[in-house]
C-alpha cells in the first residue's frame, strides 16, 4: 500500500483482519460524483459536471468491482463518453501494472507504470491501497471516485442525456428493495468469497463459507421462482453485483478461495441467469476468463508456485471456443 505517497513493502491481498481472523476490506477514499449539472452527489463531496470525453475509467478485468463499472458503461452506452484503460491481470509486488499482456493497456493518458502512481498524482500524500476501479477526471487531473458502487450509479444517472435510457439500473420505485438486497448479498457473497479465501482462522473461514453457500441457495430459489432477473423482468444494478461474482466463481473462488461445496454450474437457475446476462448488449466483452484466472492465481499468498489451472470447462456458458 501507499503510506504518505510512498509505496511500502510488497503487495499483499489481506488488507486487515478482525478479531476472529476475518478479512476486512479497505474503505474507498475518493467519493465525489459526476452529475449532469456538476452539483455535489449523494456523498456530499464536490461534484463534477458530466461532459463527453472528460472522464477516464481505470479497471482490471480480473476484478469484480471494476467489472461492475464496465458493464454499466456498456449498458448505458457510454463507450464514446468515458474512455478506459485495463491493467495487466497478474498482481505484482507493486500492485496493478499497465503493460502489453493481451487485453491490457499501457497508460497513455498519464504515463503511469503502476496503478499506485495514479493515486499519487491525485494526492501526493495518499495513504491506502491503490485499488480499481478508478474514475479519473482528465480536466482537473484527479480521481473523482474509486468506489465501484458509486461509479455504477454515476454511469446510470450522472451523465444525463449523454447516456442511453435503454436500461435504468436503479429505478426509483425499486430503490429500497435494491438497497436491501444489495446489503444482503454484498457481505455474504460478493465479499463473502474473499472472507473465505483470505480468512486466517478456521472459524472465520467456516462462517464465510456458510454465508456464501447460504446466499447462493437463496438466489437459486429466487431466480427459479421469479426470474429471469432478481427483480423479475427488470434488470438492475443488483443483477450486475451478483453476476460479477457468479461468473468468477467456478474459475477462481471454487478452487483458490476454498468455496468448494458446489460449483455454479450445478445450480440450474444461476447458470441460466449467467447466460441471460452474458447475452445483454456488450456484457460478454467485459468478461475475460484468462485475465480472471491469471489474476487470481498470481496471488503468491494463496498460490506460491503461480500455476494457473487449465480448467474449468466453461463452454456451456461461453460456447465451445
């Protein structure tokens, strides 16, 4: 992580632990919003006016949080409004790196080699982890937001008429229900797989394991009864939040993170849900299984030899090749 703007020690996946040895995730440090008129957003921090070509998105294709924002960018038709750079999948001793791995980019905007350099451009004395996604303002040369949940909502409504209205990912009439289901899924599934994978005690691991498979069972039942999406016919941000974890599950979390009770392929309704989401315009382009496997299996703490598994066979989801 960065301490007062200086990179300190080698990158480690575990950010902090609680008293039980459970994984604790860092709170995002940049929480401003892009809004149609430049007014401050829901966090009360300074606002940035929506303008085409002004903003840039830094992402990793292995990262489910970053993939939330990529999907929203696609569905809201913002590809020509917000540019994007993809870091390499393998995590280095200095964290995320830009480069020439297939599907990754050099940072032609700011000329950085590592993602942590983007953070110190925004704040030379920044202390914290250099995470993705990052929404960058080209005009003022700073980070607008590095919280994926915020960026997802910025893309949904913050760009006003610059965005497509084909999808409303956070409709007002469903907002309370969306917030409630998000709050249920996030700690138990989205972050639950990390709590299992990075647990440092047996009790913390088993609690996380139970949460993960408890929620998977609930989602299977919900989709089987009232699909095609989590709120029936309406596709929302909660579907995106679920999708980005589910699409990585069999390739990474089942094996590397010891979430090995069942694979997603053994849940018929969840599998059908993944296929429906992948069929939405542009979503398939945001999923790169090679990056996902190479990224997760580059974590030395969990996989010291760095071997990347050949499987699993995901042809049922993506086609034979």
